[in-house]
């Protein structure tokens, strides 16, 4: 029996964090994440960097601040993409990618929808602009893997029973299925709501677990897409990994790894 319920280092659960806008409150949030080994994705409006009136970080600190995490797009000027002409959708996404990539030195391939507004046309525009996943505002309250990376529903906003859901995630039995906890929000909310202690408590609670993969959004998307590329014989007794990524899966309940270009026989 083959099950795709394993992740890097034979982990069986994933935790990822997702925060928007690139305001200077991210500095404190990143410090907390780094303290506990939590990793995530920060969706930034490059057009507002250096804007002190809007509490935005400086462009010169982006690469170092988010080192070890992922920088992702959020629209150059945070336009609500689903209600503006396609030309403005293209330029807002494309200009955001161009600016952010110059700062971080790697391709920016993900996004969160500004204000959560998008249409089917928006999705096609984003794909044409090289965006490979996009987070929506709506959440599920569960730990399912995404069915559609361009409509990626998180588990919860951090103000929605975060600690309770975190404990439920830790206690969740495997039952031959993967589990993903996806938390999103805005770092400024911790300041305005006075609950920095909550996110630190959550990170402390979730840290250092051998069965959790602490990942960025794009790492999850890449891994899931790579797993789909594994090639099995008709009776599933042979598997070939054509990708450049080491992958994991379960064979008769036991975790198995397969190196790039490797063929395994059972």
C-alpha cells in the first residue's frame, strides 16, 4: 500500500504561517518565529516600502529580515484585483514581482489576494504572471491539504481560536492522511489587539516537534507538485523519482525516501 502522507524527514504534519503587508511589526513577529524555529511566508506590497506614514519597512531590510522565510507578492499597491481592469491587475502583480525579486534575489512565485478579492479572470492573470499559489481570506478550521493552490484556504486567522486549534493539531491522529495547519493574519493586529503573548505562546507550543515540517508556503506547493511527478509501475512495486527533490511516502505504513533520479523496487 502506497500513501502520500509523509513530508521531508518522514514528518507527517506541516505548520506554515502567512502574514501580509510588510509593516514594521513584522520585525517583532519574525523575531518570535526565529526564536522557536517557526517558518512562514510574508506577502509584501513593494510599492509601499519605505512609506513611514503607512508603517512600512524599508526596502533595504527586506532580504535580511525575512531570511529563512519566504517573501511573496501582495500586489504592488494592494489593488483589489477582482474589481479593476485586467491591465491594472497585470501591472500590480508584475511590478510587485519585479521589485521584490530585486530585493531578495530569488523568483517570487506566490501571493495572497489583496483584500481577498479575485475572479476567475484574476486567477488566469496571476498564472500568466508566474504566480503558482495564492491564499484566499476564507478559512476552513481544519487541517486538510489544499485542493487548489490558486484558492488556498488557510486553517484560521490567528484571532480565531489559535491556541485551541494548535492543541487540536498536535493531538490529531494520523490515520494515513497528512495534516497541514495554515495560520494567517497581519502582524499589526498583535499590536492593536495587545496579544503578542498569544502568538509567542502558540509558537512555543508548536516548536521542536519531530513529526512537524516547519515550511513556507512555496515549499509546500513545490513538494506537493513534486510528489505528483513520481512514476509507479502498474502494480506499484517500482517507483521512479524524475524530480530534483528528495521525496517521502509511506509503503505498507513505513516511511520511505527516494532520492532525485532514483528507482526503488519493493
